[in-house]
C-alpha cells in the first residue's frame, strides 16, 4: 500500500536560522563553494595520490639527469 505514514530515509532537516549549527553549516557550504571554484573540490585521495606520484617521478628524473650530466 502507500507509504504516506513512513519517514523518508536520508533526509536531514536544516537547523533553525541564527543558531550555531546553522552558522557552521553555512560556513561549511561557503568553504566547499570556494574550494570547488578553485578547482580542488570533489577530487578524491586517489587523484591527489596520483598527482604526488607523478610529481615525485618528474623530480627524480630531473635530479637524475642533472647528476648524470
């Protein structure tokens, strides 16, 4: 039958305006927006791990060439 009396799962109510949790939520949303605008939002640890490995390989290659010649 219908699910009109059932609670929705995964839905979170917003805190009341002017409260400390609401200000924290707003600050978090603003920080997330700034990070996304700079191009670092939404990138996981696998992406950044690959970047670190690539940079390390390039540094070792340049250092190796500098010491070789």
